[in-house]
C-alpha cells in the first residue's frame, strides 16, 4: 500500500510540473506573437530589411585586378549577388546569376580568407560575370550593407539604393532576364 501512495503522489507531482511547463511555454508564445504583431506592416526581418539601404563607400579589387568603388557602381541599375564561398545553395544561385542578361551585374563573394581551394571551385560558377569582388569572412561591404544570409541578391537603383532583395533570383521582380 505505501508503494501505491508514493506512486500516486509522484504522478501528481509530475502532472503539476508538466502543467507549469505548458503554461510557461504558452506565455512565451503569446509574448512572441505580440512582438511579431507590433512590427511595422510590410516589413519582415532578413533580406526584406535591406530594402531602402544605400550601398556604402568601399574600395575593393575585382578578380580581374581592377579597382572597384561605390562610385563605379552608380549611374545605372544593377543586380548585386552576395555569395559565401562555403555555402552550398550559393553555388546554384551563382550559376543562375551568371545566366542573367545584365552586363552590369556584380558578384560579391565572402568567406574567402584561407579558403583558396573552395574559392577555386566557386568562382567558375559565376561564369562571365563582369565584376567579381572577393572579401574575407563577412567583409566590410557585406557587413555594412547588413547582409546576414547567403546567398543574398539585391537590385540596386542608379543611386546605389537597394530596391529589391531576396535569397534567390526568383524573388526579385522583373526585369530579371536570363540569357537563352
């Protein structure tokens, strides 16, 4: 009989503990839901938060050895692809990026410090992309732009302002033309 009483008491304690944990989780979910509802409409975190940002000042060298700065990218609309050399989905998007019918496209490849073997496998995916800039880790350009996920594809206007952003070319609205 004492074992039965102990088992019932233990079961009651476990049920109370389970109920307390369930209420704590529900309270946390409700708090999270309230914070999500308080965000401005039409804006989400991630790549959507990049829309409206301006291309920061930078000085870099392309893989062709040419100096590239912010002023070199102004004056015409561009598509900027930001890729990580160590990211698998970046390879697929880089190949699609290389097929864009836009001679002004610019690729920014990060995570290249000490990874020359990975870089040698990645750069060919970009095909004949006119401008390819390499940055160590999440370098100054990607960092100042606020890029936090890879790949990130940005459509820039003539003034260097981000007008569209996505993690795939299919998320950018037209005109994105792919060569036949």
